[in-house]
C-alpha cells in the first residue's frame, strides 16, 4: 500500500479512512493545501511512509474485501425489502388481483 493525498470530498474520505494518518486530505479547490500535503508526505522518512502505506492497505482490505462488500449489499437489499410492502400479485391479469 501507498500513502495517499487526495481532495476531501464525499466518497474519497470514506475510502481513505478519514481521521487517520493514512489519508492526507485537502479541501476541494485548495491547491496550496494539496501541495502542502504532498510536500509534507514526501518529507517524512521512507520507513514512515511505508508504515503509513501498510496501514492504509490494511484499512482498505478490511473495509473493501469481497466478503465485506457483499455483506453490506446483502444487508442493504434486506433493509430495502423489509421496508417495502409485498406485491399483491405477480400476475399481469388485473382480474387476478
């Protein structure tokens, strides 16, 4: 894994793990902050960058592995199904309802 510098927009912050040092986030449209985050990351020792990258990889593989993602989708579909009333009939014949 590699340490990341990105823009702090929805989706990115969740994917990178907001609030942890694995993600260096800059405000949208703030090129100076983005450059500062990149420069800061380049200035830390290589061993520390490698450690940040390893933690980022563990976070990503824990949050986005196939089984975890499938479980989230299954839970979402189950929640949606529980919130919808059962259909009256699957027949296209209005007289059957």
